[in-house]
């Protein structure tokens, strides 16, 4: 029985442990420490924000008190200035008329801010001889013990003195004495002019302010004695002012005002002081325990909101932790699969390839097919992205239906797919699958009642055999895909070393072309253009050549397309333009030089400045420069093209249309654009003597050009028969190997006369 009870207890304990473990397992989720950290950051942010708000309140308080100090100081300056003016006026009046009694001078009513002031005159012995309150006292009043008398008696300079508050012996009232000494006709000390001002007047302008119970405003002399006070210092008249706070640690300055902060956070103390400009006084504002009730309410509100949000975070955190387990598997699936098609995505695809390379080594037996849809962009642009997405779904289904079990289909992104195909016979099996996919993709798709047609270009590479790693495999497969697209699309191509070599050669060519321009490896060759009526050289065509340090002369047909694709054709064209103008400027006569301008260079905004600079630098007359453009250039933008051609014509430059009669040639160009000359393409010249249609076409072009006042140049003249026919048809000029191949400037521009055999 005991054993049974023990077993039951153990079973129950185990169940309880398992239940608790299951209950607490979600707490190990990363969201728990994240939530705790978030709460910590929330409280830290709240505390920082509250402190920032408190700093803002403190700054506003400091600014307000600093402003108040300025106001009080300005009032003190105004009062002191007015009193000093009265003192100086009385002293000056007595000095001008020493026979006038002082009593007559002080009997007038003098006021400051509409309040009467009391004036007294003390003679050199310290006796009050008259005052505005008692013009003729029955007996002189001895004031020789007063501070203001003693100061002036011993003074070495003439200055205004402001006394400590004193109790009037006759009036029994407190007053502050503003005094100045006066002198006799010999310049000796003769006495003191005194103005007594009620201290309450100094504090009147700010005593009515609601400055709070803990704020005092003082007017303190240089000796530290309070001349006037308000607020907490209302009853401190005549006392010495001492800042009672010993914890002062911060001082700030606001344009002459000193602010000193001390006290504690809950009971701060702020003292602001400012010297009264020009007088031995300073204004002091002493604020003790200034804490804004609004700030206290705001602080409590922030802390309450922080506590509430913390509680919500705890609820959300626990709910997320317990719900996370239910979605982990789904999240993992979505992270590795395309949301639109449900296929493996690029991430999963890379993981599969990396895993295969890591485990298979050199024994890998699979082919990688990289598929790009032909014409998909047109579908997206025409029908919109929803139709494009539906088409991608249909494409993924069709591709999947044509795969064997074991093959893996992936959507890499956009309209690009990839297939990992397990193979034993690389070429045969991969060719069979790629061919089948290309054919099936040619069949139309019906999407949303719209029939759509796209194709597929496929690049194929073999693992281990073509690439030692995932990155390299993807690179070589992309090379094969690029080759398939160049081969006309809708087909497949295998990777080969030749493709890689071509890519390397292309990159070397691009890099070499950049350096060629910098190193001066480019040259300009010239081919003469002969006037058929005179059989003399009428001009030259400038043709670029690249003298490679290792390969020698590189064919223009090899590097010009690369220059156009990379944009190097623009700086290269500007260099040819400058060099051709410099070379021809050294040739006497009126021969012209024709410089070819690519469509990219023609669209560049720097073309016109480049032409102007080349002519200006070389000194070549603009009439000797001919700009050659192709028909494709004329088709770019009618308004811009006409404007640019017109600008060239305004410079005096001639314009020639090159290769006329090919591509999209249209005789209407001759009327629409400001063109001086057309060059009849060599393909028409070569038909002379071999095709019956050649001569009539050339005759029509020449007739139209002649009627419009244009010259014509026959290109590619290689035989005397072709030359005779062009002369017979009325062609103006000709160029070709019959006269001369393109040659360097040093060999052809120095009086060279081509051999002409038209007989």
C-alpha cells in the first residue's frame, strides 16, 4: 500500500512538472526579454522626457527671471538718471548765478514719475541750510555724520552717490539719498546737493507684480546693502544681502545678467543679478523653491501613461509569446517560399545549392537552368501588375507540369525562375528539358479572358563541372542566359569557357578603352573626300583609331560599340572633334573635315559648347568643319533635333547625313532638317555594275539633293567603274579605297594627292 501511494505521488509530481514546463516554455521565447527591454527603454525614455520637460521649464523660468531683471534694471536706470539730472541741474544753476539763494532753487517742485522728491542742500561744514520741505529752517541741521556727506567731503572725483537707506531725523521716514557735491568759485568743496527718495518708489513698478510667495526683488548697492525690496525682501530695507544657498553649482549668463542655480530638484533656488548700467547698484531677483504646478501635473501624467503602456506591453508580450509557437512553422515556410507562386524563393534556393555543394563535392550531378521570360515587361506595362501576377502564376504551373519528380522549381524574383535538375547525362537530359520548356512556353496563356504570349530564354550550367561554388554557378548560368538572349531569345544555351573568355575580353576592352583616352593611345586617321568635277581633294573624314600597346591597331568595329554602351563615346567624340580641328587648321586652303557624332553625343548638352571650344582653340573657320550624323539621330526628337541642328548651322558649321538610304531613311528628312550634304551609303555604291536597281536609286537621291541645293558624297568607292558611274549620275563628291585608305594626319594632310582612276 505504501509503495502504491508513493507511485501515485510520483506520478502526480511528474504531471505537475510537465504541466508547468509546458506552461512556462513560451517564456523562453525571445519576445520576453525584448518586452522587458522595451519596458525598461520606455521608462528610461519617460524619465528622460520628464527631465527634458523639467529642463525646458527651468529654461523658461530662467528666461522669464532674466527678462524681469532687465525690466527692473531699466526702471532703476530711468529713475537714477532722472534724479542725477535734477542734481546736475541744481548744481549748474547755482554755479551760473552764485548770488541766488539755494532756497529759491529748491523751492520749485521736482518730480520723478509724477512723485515729488525732497531736495536738501548741505554746506561745506555738513549743515543743512535749506530743503524743499523747509526752505528756511530756524536753525541749521547738522548732517555731517551722514555717509553721503563724508563720502563727498573726501571724494577725489565727481560722481553720483547712492546712500544706504537712512531714517530721516525730521520726517522719521526711510529714504535713499542720491547726492552730488558742488563747488565754490575757486573749485573747492562747497557742499552736497541731496535728493531723498522714498525706497518704496524704487520698488513701486514691480511691487504690483504677482511674483509669488517665494520670490524677492532687490535693489542692492555695491556694498551689499539692500536699497529697496519687494516680495520676500519687502521688509529687508537696509539689511545686507547674502545668498543663503550653499549648494550653488551652475552659473549662466544672458547678455549681462548672471543666473545662479542651486538648491535641490524638488526645491530649486535661482538667483539672477544685473548691474544697473552707469550706477553703483545692481538688481537681484532671489527665487526659492520655484516649481511649476503645471509641470508637476504633466510629470504625474507622463508617469501614469508610462505605467499603463507598460501593463499593455506585458499583456501583448505574453500573448505574443504563447501565440508564437503556433506560427513558427508557418513563418519558416513563408521565409523560404515565394508569396505569389508558392515556389521556393531565392533564399531557399541558395540554401539548397549551398547544401548540395557542401555535401556533394566534385560528384555533384545536377544542372541549373536559369529562365527569363521574354516579353513579360510588355504585358506588365500594357495590362498592369495584377494581370502580370496572374501570368506568373500560370507560368509557374506550366513549368511545374513539365518537370520530373525530383526536379526543383524556384522563383528567383520578378520574371526570373530557376530549376535544379538531377541528371546523369548532362547534355542530353538538360537539352531535353530546356527544349521542352522553350516549346511549351511559346503556347499562348489565357489570363483574365486575355490571350497573352511570352517566351522563355534559358541559360544552363552544370554543377562541379562548370563551377566550384554556388556563387560561381549562378554567375556562369547568367552568362549562358545572356548568350541565349543575344541569340534571338526563345532558346537555350549552355555555359562554355568561350562565354567566360568573351566576358573577360569585354571587361578588358572596357578598362583598356578608359585608359586609352587617358594615356593618349587614340589617334585620328583621315580619309580624303574627292570633288568629282575637279578631281581634287575637297575634304577629309576624321576616323578614330586605337593603337593598343600590345595588340596594335584595334578595329573600330570592336571598340566603338563598347564606347557607345558605356558612354565613353561622349568624351571620346569631344577629343576627336578638338584633334581634327587642330590638325586641319594647319592645312592651307578651304578643305573641310567631317567628324562623326554618335546619337548619344548628339543628345548630350555639351555638344554645342564642345564645337565652339574646338573651333576657338584651333582657329579653324567654322565653314571648314562638317558634323556627320546618322539617320537614327534624326528620329530621336524632332523639336530638339531641329533646334540643335539649327544652332550648329548658326555657328557656320556644315551638317551632313551619313549612310543615307539605310535603316529608316526617308527623303522627307532632306526637307525637314537643315542639312548641307548627304552621303550615299556604300551598299548602294557597291550595286553599281552588279544590280540594275542601284543606279536609278542613286540618281533619284542625287536629283533630290541637287534640287534642294545639297551636295552628295558617294561612300565606299573601290573601283573605277563605280567612280565613272557616280560622275555620270552627277554625284558631287566621293570617298573610298580607290582614292586612299584612312591614314594618319602626318601622311595624308601634308599635300597628299590621291590617285584617281576614272578612265
